C-alpha cells in the first residue's frame, strides 16, 4: 500500500514538474511554491505515513545531498563569464563579506532571541546562510550561451554565489560540530582551521580543477572517428562529471560541493561555446526539477505533519529577520563600490533564497553529533525555507521583469554608422 502511494505521488509530481512551468510562467508563483503547497496539503491527509527528517535522518541527508550537487553542476555549466578577480567581483564580495555577516547575525539572533546554545546557534547560522542553487531559478542565469556577457549582473551574482557558498559555508558547519563535541579549546579550534578550513577547501578546489580539466580535454580535444567526443555527448555525462568530482573530493576528505562547481566551471573554460554544454545543462536541469519536486512534496508534508510543533515565536522571528532584513542589508552593503547600481544591489541582497542546502547541512550535522536540539533546529530551518520559498516565489518574477525592462530602457541604442565608422 505504502509503496503504491509513493509511486503514484512520484509519477504525479514528475508529470506536474514537466507541465507546470508553462502554466505558471506569467503568474506570481513558481514550481517550488506549488510543490511545497501540495506537500503541505498531503501532510494533512489522515492515514498517510509520517514524513519527517527527524524520523529519517540518513535518507534526508543523502537525498538533499544529491539534489544540491546536481544543481551545483547546472549552475557552473550555465555561467558564461570566465572566472577572474574583477569579472567575479560581486561574487567574491557576497562570499567573503555577506555570507560571514549573515552567519554571525543569524547565530547571534538564534542565541539571544531563540535561546539556543552557542554550538546550535552557529549551526543554525551556517545552515541558513547559503543562498540556494536549487530554488532560486527565477533569479538565476538561463542556459549556457556562446559568448561572454549574455547574463546580467544580478543573475550572474546570484548564480555564482549560490554555486560557491554551499561549499564555503561547510567549514562553519564543521565548527558547530567541533564546538558541540570538543568545545572552544585551542587544540580543537586549531585542528578545525587546519583540516576543515584549509585542507578540505584546497582538496575540493584541486579535485574540481583536475576533474574539470581532464574531462574537458577528453571531451573537446580527443578525436574519435567521426569527430570530437563532445560532438556526440549525451546529457547524462553531466551526471558522470558530477558524481566523479564529488566522490573523488569526498574520498580525499575535501569539500565535494566545491569540487562539483569548480569542475563545471573548468569544463566551460576548456571550450566555452560548444553545444555540448547546452545538452548537459538541459539534462541536469530536468533531473534537478524532478528531484526537487519530490523533495519539496516531502518537506511540505513534514511541515504540516509535526515538524513545526516545536517552533517558538522567537525562532520564527529569527527566520523572518533573516529573510526580510539580515540578508537584504548585508547583501546590499557587501556590493558597495561595485559597478552594480543601487537597484541591482537591493535585488541581489533580497533574493538570497534559502533552500535545499540548508536542509542538507542540518541533516549532516545532526548525524555527526546527537547533542544538538534537533527538533528546534528543524522547526526553525523548515519554517525559514518555507517562508523564503513563498516570499521570494511571489515577488521574484515581477521584480526581475521590471528590472529587465528598466535595464532595456536605460541601454544606449546603437546609432547607424557609415563604412568608415563615423556617425551619420
């Protein structure tokens, strides 16, 4: 009976994921809102089995893990802009300035308002700080283009930030586990800096570069019979790259999230304008959409099936402050001095969507140490993700369309020129 219901829901949600994008395209709703809402309704149906990450921690960790790494591959393949200090200036600001400030402010409010212990407050801040590459499609770049400069700064900043900060927040998640298990001793903190900050990051970057360069040269440089391997590439090869980079990095005790995103960017760097990138990105996007639909159904059901039972108004306020005040302000301030205008800075600041990465980080940390207040943390994170999905989902499309229209009106028109290049 249970298996039959699950297969029925999986089939129905996959069908909806395929059909709904055209239906909701002109409406102030998106797919995450729809599936989260449907899941919440399912959670109210009597007789269905209990759906809760507290009851299924290992499954929650690995399902969210798969969704995140697939979305990271899609984000890396979609970016047309070569990596560089100036080209990615907005990204570095969001990673180096906005994310640590967000973690600190969420941890502070979680401790002061929510009454969480220090380690739990740090975990809450680390889990909820990263923007999400899965649920933020309305404000991210589209499919890969043939030339640099096709993406606007808002979409580029949010996509590149989402691709990097899932890995960049992991050291702070490790810090929360260290504080909960060993305390803030000099030895424990020193080991955390050497292993969890430096070593794992370097390994993740190195593996991502190696896998991306190796497979990129294999695809675009190796000639087999009728042409290059990339000329006959299948979409599922993107999953091969994803799992190879992630598995190798994790096996070598590096950050797999960093490795996957870097591998995707490295493959684009080998040859930027090949149709293989669009084929791979399209396949990844379809797989991601299907898995996200299933996961959001389960999350919605969990929210109305008891996950929010321990949510206090203080912890709810922490989530509200993050979505409506903390992230918008630190995002805006972190971009001060960049070429982006005030309007674009506000959009980047506001649309740092919370999502699947937050669920993964929390599930992973709770598996590492059982001393965290799991019920409170799941209630706070679940509430904040749902709030972000609906607030950002309702407003993202009209705001981005208005921003695009203003940008189009402000763009200088090309004036006709004669053969010699002088204006006529």
